[in-house]
């Protein structure tokens, strides 16, 4: 069954049909809860996974990707995003989601609206959809600088 969602927050009911969209929903549920264990459950493990984003640059392998998520989850910053304006295409063992994220990055001192271009690539392994690659970028250089300051400035506190 193909569902056409306009956005994904992680609060959606999963179809439980074995589709990649359920894995995407689970990723956003885990990310927005700030919990590394369920984020890891929807990522491929080992040295294959990769990520490229404005905070961590290029990361290769689950261990370095997990370090990036930990920096966000364990810091003073809370990031909540919704995936929207996306396309979805795939085959039997791969699925690609390309779209945008919008949300809020908040510290105790201030909230900040964020907007990213986002690509998430999933592969099917042993019957489970796992994220193999994520690419995120920022269109607005001023927002990028402020976002990096909020997230990376957290590291020393």
C-alpha cells in the first residue's frame, strides 16, 4: 500500500506494511525524541553508512555518525524537525527520500527556526529498512552560521 503523506514528524501511525516509509517515520520519531538507541535501530551499522551535514561535515561509519547525534542529544540544544515537500522513489532493496526539513533549534536562552534540504537513502537488509546515507544542507548562510553556533557552541558546556 502506497501512502501519500505531506509531511513526516514521527507522530504518524506506521502502515506496518514493510515499507521504507515506516522506517522514515521511525527515524523522525527517534530523532525528535532525542534518543540515540532508536535512531541507531534505523541506521545501518559498521563502516558503510555515511552522513554529510552542516554540523559534522562528512562522517563515515556508524560510530562517527552516532557521535554527531550524541552531540545534539546530550547538549543543551533541542532540535525538532518535520520532513516535508519530499519525493519518494525506490526499488526492492533501496529507497530514496528527497525533501526539506523545517523546525526549531532551541537552547534555554533562545529558539531559532531552522530549514534544511535533506536526502535520506534507505536500503533493505535482512527484511528491514535501514538508513545508509543522509545529506543535509542549509540554503541561508546566516541561518547556517547561527545554527552551527548553537550546536557547536554547546560542545564545551
